[in-house]
């Protein structure tokens, strides 16, 4: 009778053993601590955004460092109006820069990665190593030679010069990402295309390019963000009249009398495009990075 009662109380052996209760409590504590730590870091990261946001709605007398943490006494939009008026032309120029720069460097990097990974030739590894050297040369060390070179070539200051520079200096990282990604593409696909009589370009267009979406997402996000946030090249090869949004933002925040509300509003406006890109494509960015990490 005792056995039958015990069997009914613990059907099919699913009841927890006494030792399982402490483990369950420990897991609950660990999970709580993990989420508390994540919440702490989220708050730390969002504090600057909070200060930017509330300061952008403050009036001249209210936008003072001593009141940085306090809400506006009166919510005003004059800072946003001034920031938009100042940055709008530069925003248009920046889109004219970053979109073609990202697309062209991604396309060239894709072709380089394809050739260096699937159409081996004598010295391919040496060429790849030399391309990668471009990633490790500090930009600050080549500014003066670059300025002289662009002047000798007759490339106009402003967006044309910046477009050339971002394409050239984006090639090493784009080539690296695509080469690693294409290493995971089965070589049997390339061999089958060769047996069907396809050449190097036909194989790329018909076989490799349709499989390249994850790699393109990674490099397009990378190049778009890099070109959009660039200030070093922009400060050397453009001015407030023909430069991108980073230069316009520096002029907005500069001057003897800083308009804190307009400066903060301008910083938020300038960050919106990259924020939208990451919100829409962020999950594909991580997936694209991981897709080429395992061969096979």
C-alpha cells in the first residue's frame, strides 16, 4: 500500500529530488544577477543619450552644465530647428558620399575575395598580405602624402576626394571579410561551373554573387558607418562648405558661444541614419560575420 501511494505521489519518476531544489534556486539567483548586470550596463550606455535628448530641448538659460541631469524648465525646439537648418545640406552631401563608397568598395572587395579564395594564382597569398597592410597603416601617418597625392591627381576637395579615399581604404577590410566568407563556399560549385565552360566572371555572376548576401550585409554596414562617422579624412579634404555632416557638426558645436541645445540636437540628428541601419540590419550583420567563420 505504501508503495502504491508513493507511486501515485511521484508518477513516472518526474518529481524533483531534494537535491534539485537548491540547484533550481541557484539558477534563479544566477539568472537574476545576470539580468541585473545587463540592466546596469544598459543604463550606463543610455545615460549620454539621456543627457543629449533633454539638453536638446532646453533654452539658452537652461542649457547649462550645472543642469545637465535635470529636465528642461520649458521644452523648446529652437535648438532642433537651428541644428536641422545647419546640418541639412551636409546630410545630403554625406549620403552622396557614403552610399556609393559603401557599394563600390563592397563590390570590389567581393571580387578581390573571390579571386583570392577560389581562383588561386602564383603569389596570391603575397598579394593578399600586401592588401591587408592597408588596414594597419595609421591614417594620421599618411595625411600629408595623401593631401599632396590628391592635389597632384587633380581630385577636387570635398565629396570627390572623400569618395576616392573611403573606397581605397575600405578595400582591405572588405577583401578580408569576403575572402574568409568565400572560403566556406564549396569548391565543387566552382569546379562544376568550370566544367560547364563558365569563365571567372561568369562563375562569379552566376554562382558566387547569389550566395554573397550575408557578406554584403556585413561590409555595407561596416563601410556605411565608417564613412558616415569619419572626421579625420573630412577635416583634411573638405571644409564647411563642401564637407560631410561630421564637419558641419563640428562647426555647429564650435564657436565662442556654444549653443548646447543645438549641438545636442545636431548630434542626435547626425546619429539617426547609422542607428536606423543597425536597427534594420543588425541581426543580419552578426549572422553575416558568423556565416564565414566555419568552413564547410
